C-alpha cells in the first residue's frame, strides 16, 4: 500500500515538473517570437521618416492656409495622427515629438475658431461645390485626428467634442448620401475622388466607436450614428474593395455593418488578390478606371493598364498590404491565419532604408523620390506601422 502511495506521489511530481517545464518552454518561445518580430523592422526609423515627412508638409507653402494653420491632408497628416502616439509608446518617448505637437496645435486652433476658418478649397478658385466639399471633409478629418489622440490618452477632451459637433452639423440629412458627408472630389484616387467620402465616413464611425468616456453611447450622438450606419450599409456594395476593407476593420465594433455572407465574400476577394510574395497592390484594391469621367479616357486607361499588366504586373505595396493586414487584425482574424501571417511577413521584409514602406501614386507617374511623389508612401508607412504594432500587441498578450 505504501509503495502504491509512493508511486502515485512520484507520478504526480513528474506531472507537475513536466507542466512547469512546458510552460517555461512556451513562455521562452513567445519571448523569442516577439524578439524575432521586433528585429524584423525598425520602429525608430519609421518614426523618424514620418516625423520628417510631417515637418516637410508643415513647411510646404502649398499646405499653408489661413490663421497660420496647415491643411490636414489624407495622405500625410491623417494616417500620421492615427498612429504616432501609439508608436511613441513603443519607443518609450518621454514627450510628444515636435511635428505631432505642431499638428495637434493646428487642428485645435481650427476647431476652436471654426466659424472664422476659410476652407482650403473654394468655388471661386477650384470649381462649383468645392467650398462645401472642403469644409465638410476637414470637419470629419479634424474629429478623426483629435479622437485618435484622445483614444491613446484615455480621455475625451472638450476640444474633441467640439470637433465632433462640427462634423455632425455637416452630416447630410437628405438625398442619396443621407448620413454621409460632402467630400473633396478632384478625381484623384484613393483620397480625393467620388468614393472617398465613404472612406471618410467609415473613419469617423471608427473614431466615435473608439472614443473614450462612452461618447458613442451618448443620447445626442446616437441619432447621428444610426444615420451613419445606414449610409455605410446602403452604399457598401457599390464600393471598391479598398473602401470595403474599412468596414471589415469596423465590423468587430459594429456587427450590423457586415452580414455573414458579405464578410465571406470580402475575405475571399482579399485572399484572391494576395500576391505570391504575400502582399497586395493598391491598384487591385482601387482600380483607377473607376475615377475616369470621360468614356474615351476610361477606355484609353483600361487598355493602357491591360498592356502594362501584361508586361509587368502591379507590384505589392506598403499601403495596400498595411490596410489589408490592419483590417484583418481589427476584425478578429486568428493571428495564425495564413493570409494574415503572409501579409505581416511581407511588411516585415519591405521596410526601406529610410524607414518607409513604398507605394506609388494611382494618379499618373510621379517620381517617388520627390516630396510630392512620397505622398502614398507616407500613408503606407503609417498603415504598415499600425499593422505591425497590432501584431506586436497580440504577441505581448500571449
């Protein structure tokens, strides 16, 4: 009997020791996995690139507007604002970097003196409807920028509430775009053409859903959010894949934006467009043929694209790959999903020596080494960082 008890105790001891060794081994594997991940890209180089680009934008005469403020561009400023604070925490920065501080001061100035501010574009200088388009676009982007900052710091400031109020005041209340906003349309994909307003509306819903202090559930906000939800649902099927990815991104917070069938179809489209190297190309997510207004130009562009594709297929780029990966991560995709892992692997392998991720413009040939030619790479770098930071957070939680 004593021998049986002794054997049982020994067996139990072996199990306890074995379990402890397994847990220690698993913990070491997780640490090693994270260490390998962190070694695969350079957060400091990315931050330096984005700060340099933000400073250049702030000093560019074309970007300057009234009251000594700066235009909040969709390609350089907004993506920067959406992720710079989070990247700063990764780098253990003691203070806000100067470019971010200048940006926030500019936006707060415009929001705080909104009735005095002149829209960046006007009917007189840029064509009919441009004043209203510019005014509404800026109102939405101001709210997105300030809410992104407040989300990172855990409190919704009064100036951000004011920015939301200014955006809600310009929300369309009638017509086919009820619930959305007028948007700058210069036939420039992906940020300033007919479908860009849908993307902006999705970003605003994202900002509201992520806003601290329970803002999304406040009584005065709920009617606006319901109109916005109906707008996003009603226009979803007509959107290019790029815009639909923002809805996938949102779907974990607003389940009614995507049906199960739509989600399956969207994921299949994403998987089918993933290239052999693991990345995606912007031209496959947002074909330039959608932005042509003249039939002959559209046909000419289509033939040109087909000829180029036959000779040299579009390459994977940082913006498309970063956006797809972020949308997959935020929508709750399993971190071990093959499509997601291959996308992350592509991002880890393709950071440029200057810290950026390269993406070319959809709007004609632009020298990617010039300041203007880097606009899409600015957005690409911010989205790539978001994707990799999300992956880092998932590894840390394991």
